[in-house]
């Protein structure tokens, strides 16, 4: 089976995941063998700069170029370590699928006159650093065809998790939460639900100096405030029908702080954390009930799959649905998105569409990405 590397750095800005996989899609179901997985946390100063680049600022082009070089150098070193640890020569890898780091995402929507999406990446440099062909810049092709450019993983989810005759959903909880709906009749839907970990991580770092709330334990110690929860859920985004996607351009610290200031009584930080967790769970559960009420299995992936309090909140709001991390289905929750971009690199080389127009709203299927040969 051909070997690929998948690289993923999500909106949570926690770091970079690299997976080495063998895959076979000659006949369904898709076969994936993970040969190695490494994670490299972002240095604090790089993480702060990437977060700052989500907002307008001085010398943005220069700063973005410097940050891109640092990101790609980190990716190159990670790929080399991954291959060395698996005792695999770079010449045995068909391609790297690199997502890059999203710093702006403004998809088609009412009031957006020039949609765009920006992922910091440099396929040419990554190919030089690794000696492997690189496929990257996946989102803009879908956007050019009138789509949202997101989410892109539903095509992979369908290849891996769909079960004929059974309604299945896949929930990725990174910085933002997105659902893939795999209906019993074979049709596929998907969209961004709203914030996943982004506000939880922001609040935890602000008040505890920790990058994330490990296992949701801090949130579990608080009480959900119904007034704040209602205020968070009133955002117009949640009433919009799919296709839709979102990001830090909309849901950020200023968005949260504005709603906190409107409260009559200040809340204890731990109660805000509890409410933010319930906010994520409630928006996901509402979307699942609204768009796929017969779902029997909810497979959860991304960093949020390790938040047991969040999983419990989802299960409580979704009686009759089996809620579990994708580990139980054979692929570790923290590897799913990186493997998806390895699969998207494979799809590009095979001239196969990587998007699902019914998910993104694009005018039709498109081969995603741009190829940077190693030499």
C-alpha cells in the first residue's frame, strides 16, 4: 500500500500533528494503517503570533512570512523524526498532505463581498526539507468553486465511517466543532456547529495559566449559568442553515467578553468555564437533533474527544445515541484529522475529488490542493 504523511495544525493552535500511514482505497471500506504519530506543541511565542495574526495588525505580511517559515521548519523536523522513528526512508513516501495553519477564514456569507481563506504554509520549502512531494493549499479550490472551503474532512469520514443502513455522525472537536452526517441512505452532510475548544481554552489560559482544561475537570467543578448560556446561544450563526463554516474571525475573546459584560452579576471564572462547555455540547446536540435525528452513533475525534466531561454532556443531551471517541472504531481521536489530510493528498494524486459539494456548497466536486514536487 502507498505511504503518506498527513500534517494537521488546527484552530486550537496547540501544535502540529504528523502521521505516517499506509492506505488502500481500491475497494470499500477504506483501509488505513497508522505506522507512526508525533505531536509537536507550538512554542508559546509562535502560538501568540499565530493568534495575533487572526486579527488586523501592523506589518502583517512580514510577520506572516516569518511565522510561515517557523511553522514549516517545525513541520520539516517533525516529518524527519516521524520517518526515522518508523525506520522509513523518505523515498518510500508518496506524498505529504499538509493543511497549514489557518489564520483567516471568511467564507461566502451575507455581507462578505470577497470571500477568502488563508492557511500559512510553504509546500516548496517543506518539499526541500523532507525530500517528499507535498500537496497543500486544499481549501481555496473549493472556495473558488463557490464553496465554504470547509469542512473538508466529511469525504474522508464517509470513506472510513459510513455504515449502510445506519445513521452515523462524526464530530470533530478542535478549536471549532464540526459535524459530518452519514445518513443510512448513503447521503452525506456536514458543517461547522460553532466553538469547540476555542473559548474553553482561552478562558482556561486566562484564569489558570494552562493551555486547556485537562479532561474538563475545571469545568466540572463549576455551575452552568442559564443567563450566560442563553446569551451565547443567541448568536445569528446558529440559526443559519448549512452550508456554513466559521472560525476565530467571528468567535474570539472579544465576542465572549462582550457577552460577559452584559450580565447583571459577574460570574466566578469556574462557572463561566462550566457554561462554555455546556455551550459547546448544546449547540452540537441541537444541530444533530435538527439535521440527523435518527443518528445512532456519534464518533468523536479531535482534542475534545479527550474531554470526558464534554462527552458526558453530549451523551446527556443525546439520549439513545452512542457517544464515543473514534478510538473504539479503530482510529485514535487525535489522529483522525491528520490522517484525513494524508488521504486528501492521495485523492489529489489520483485526481479524485476531495470535497463534498453537498457539504461545502461548491458548484461541484473538485480535486483539491496544489502539488510541490520534491525535485
